[in-house]
């Protein structure tokens, strides 16, 4: 992994081949730079927009570059600009990248720069054979950011947030032979304890005793037992609001007896992307310790498999809050886990609940792979989450809770059934969830698309994306400034 640090003395980067980068805002005059670089930038019509860069060879083993950061007032642009600096370093095959900070760059921008550097250099490669240094091209070994000591805190804040995203990415990418409910709950528990948070993990016996019977029904087909995470962050000062975050943690979704075609089953270990976002947010909150907000991190975990013991179609199961559910489709399992978890969250006396779930393919059909669907019973909560998403550069778009569609969830034999009509599948799934939150203001993010990316794009890698961590951190008051 690339080491990323901030240096105050401007020690020369250690690698034999170094790229020195100056960050340049849009239409900023190029001054105090070698004339060869100024000429090259002019030749390429470099204007300082994000995505623009120009470089020259200086002395043997030393390259110089300018990287555009766009409008200097938009600090979050530095996250993207960081990626282009890393890209430039990679294309030149240097060992070290050194980024000089001018005093015009705000602390907030420094935090975004650190974030972008970490996100762009992270990779999930522990299952790949180690590269032979003799035959493979050199890798970017280190990134040094050179600025004065007053920048260290902002830089560290940026890294903490990016590390939380990378933690979530690692969890999503871990393959389902390793990432079982027990393993996932243990990762979360260890992290919570190391951050000094309160944490409880319910095992299958505890879940049965407490009546999480919808959750247990999904887990029944697997020899891997169900788990349920509940960690709590309490601020040191007064509590102004209490928030519960709830994440779907299906560590593998085969569909159960409503089995998926094998091509749709590929990547279904990512069906715990909601839980990963909640655990990543827990990491961010536990480090940043925001004031005034108490946060409950809740994640029901199970595998949806097939066996002689698996739950069947037409079974009627009574959930945690007493509602009976007729199972029409065992592949609509996420809403069953969430039904119990949301009812439990509402019982914690929180002011609002936000859930994240890789819930429906229908949401991907509607919004594409990049954008999460946002449903909410509260306009205020919906607006606040949209604002947070904009800051976090994570795409969300509101979808409607069409009350009339509730009729489509009526069951002849139970209070509700777990499958709506083919059309509007993301909406009926959200309406199903709404039945379990009571009066607590609630929002649901269907992250089936953005939890995993087919290909890399700027700071976003291919594979598990950690989508939701930055949005939640921003929403809970963990800010870059
Ligand atoms: N985990 C899937 C949803 C999903 C699909 C996530 C594609 C990521 C990518 C969910 O449990 C599921 O199977 N949903 C069904 C719902 C249907 C049975 C109502 C679907 O989307 O087909
Ligand atoms: Zn499913
Ligand atoms: Zn699923």
C-alpha cells in the first residue's frame, strides 16, 4: 500500500524517481515555477480545471507537474484533484509523489486532498500473488504532502474519513468464504471496542429469545448462524439528537428457494453493503467524536442459502414487532431482516432512523448503478440527506412512497406479504419497510447500484465502493473543515 504522510520540512522524497506537484486553481497565474513547466502548461493550454495536468522532466529522476484544482472556493474539488495527481505519478511510473501546499489552500481543502490521496491509492489485492519487483513496473510507494505544521490536523481528519471508507470497501470486497455473519459481526465488534464504543452482538439464541423471527427465517437455510450488531456512540457533552443507522448485512444472497439465475448470483457477497456503510460510519464517528449526537449502529446479518431447513414460500412468520408476514419470494429477504432491525431501532427512542440496503434490482433499473434511491417519511430528513450526499459527492435521488401501492402488499392470510408487483419494485420494498418504523422519522437508501462499481472512476475503485460512509459522516456532523 502507498504510504501517505504530511511533511513540514520538505524533506526530499525518498524514491529514486520523484514527481513534484504544484496545485493550481482555475485561471491562476503560474508563478514561482520553472519556465520549462510554465511553457509546457501553456503549450497544453492548461487552465487549472480539475482533470488538467502538465508535466516536464527536470533533472534525472525528477519530474515536475501542475495539477488543476478548479475553483479554489470549492474545497471538495481537492478530492478529485488528488486522484489526477496520483494518476500523473502512476503514468510516469515514479516511486514518490510530493505535493506542495501553497498557503492559498484552505484547511478544509487539505482534508479533502488527504481523503482523495488515500481513496485513489487504496486497493484490495491481498489475494493476488505479490508482484516481483524485478519484472513489474515500480509502484507508487509514497505520497508526501509538504506544508506547514498547522495543516497536520486537517490532513489527519481527511485520512480518518478515507480510512473509514476503505474499511467498508474491504468488508464488501472480502469473499463470502470468509465474510460470514459471524466474521462480519466480529470485525465490527473489534473496531467498536477499539474506539471505546458500547457494543453488543446478538447470536442466534439471543435473537430467538428476543423474537427476531423474520431475521432468523432468512438465516435458517445456512449452516452459518445469524448475527445482529448494535453499537452505540455517546458524545461526551449533552445529547441534542439521537440517530439510528441500520444496514442490511446479507453476506451472500443466493435467493433461497426463489433461487437467482447464476449470472445474477455473481457478486451477491456485496449484499452486506448497507451493513458495511454503517460499520464504516461507525469507524468515522468513533474517531471524529462529533458533539451533540448519539448514534446507534445496527446491522442484521445472515446468509440467504438453501437447505432442508431453509424457509419456504408461503410460510407465515411473526416479526419482532408482532406483524405477520407471508413469504412469497425468498429472494426478497433483505426487507425481512430490516423489518426486525427497524422495529428494534425504533424501540431505542431515537429521533430518526436511516437505513441503507442493497435492496432491489428495480432501483438499479430506475436510477442506474451510480445513484442510490432515497425514500423518506420526513421531507426535512430527506433534504438533509440530499445535502449531505452532495457534499460527500455521493449520488442519491428521491423516489416516492406511493401510499396507494400499499394495497399491493396485502396478503390473504397474513398482515402483509413480502413481495409487491413487478412494477415499482423499489417503491413497494420501501413501503414494506415503512410498516416497521412506527412514528419515528425514517429514511431508506436503496444502494443496490452504487455499493459496488464495475469499473474505477476517479477516487472510486472497481468493486466495493464504501458508498454511504461519507454521506453518513457528513450528515452526522463529521466535516472536513
Ligand atoms: N440483494 C438483492 C437486490 C440486489 C440486486 C442487490 C442486484 C444488488 C444488485 C435483493 O435481495 C433481491 O434479490 N431483490 C429482488 C427483489 C424481488 C424478489 C422482489 C430483486 O431485486 O430482484
Ligand atoms: Zn434477494
Ligand atoms: Zn438481497
